[in-house]
């Protein structure tokens, strides 16, 4: 399931699943590709690192695959009103 979530995240961010993403998140080279290719799970720590680096992500979506990908932001709601 996490490999699908990472593919969706990468597509949304218009980033490839390569070195730039891994470097930004302090992951080892090839980690994301292995997760996607081999349908492996990432550790909670790794997922939280992604959440820290991309604060608009809904952590419930990232960790469990539940809810919307982008977290609701009260400040964005205020701007729309």
C-alpha cells in the first residue's frame, strides 16, 4: 500500500522517485525505488520524515492510507472566505 501512496505523492509533487526526493528526506540511495518496485513498507520514522518535509500532507493518509492526501489547513479556509 505504501508504494501506491508514494507514487501518488511523487506525482502530486511532480518529483521523480529518485535521488532528489531521497536526499531531501535523508534516505539511502535507491530506498524509494525499492519500496515501489518490491511493494515494501517504509518505517514510521521514514514516513514521519516525509511528513515533516512536506507539512501539507495528511499524516493519517501517509501512515494509514485514510482520508485525503492533502491536510485541511484552517488558514487556507480563512483565505477562501
